């Protein structure tokens, strides 16, 4: 959702069965990512990130949602 004064923080989706990365990108402000992971071999990972200007705070804001489709 937001990204200020940071380097790194690459979002990655990979398949545990094959070990292949299927998504590898720095999400820019306003961008997001939806991924089904329940009952799949897909996993999400974010690389380390650090402030570009170490005298200021680095920010990487996200929203996380878990959706239960089994509700009745």
C-alpha cells in the first residue's frame, strides 16, 4: 500500500514443490498482491528492506487478509 525511503522489500511467490519463483517484484505505492495459498503449494515471502536515508525511518505498509470461503 505504501513505501517510503526503503530499498529491498521484494515480494516473491514461489512453489514449494518445484522451488520455482513465479512472481518477483517490488510493489509500488498503491499496488497489491492477491494469492490463494490454502491447499496449494504457493508461498509468499518478502526480502529484507532497509532505509535508503538511515537518518529517516523506512516504511513498507501492507494489508493482510485471510478469507474463509467455508462459512455457511
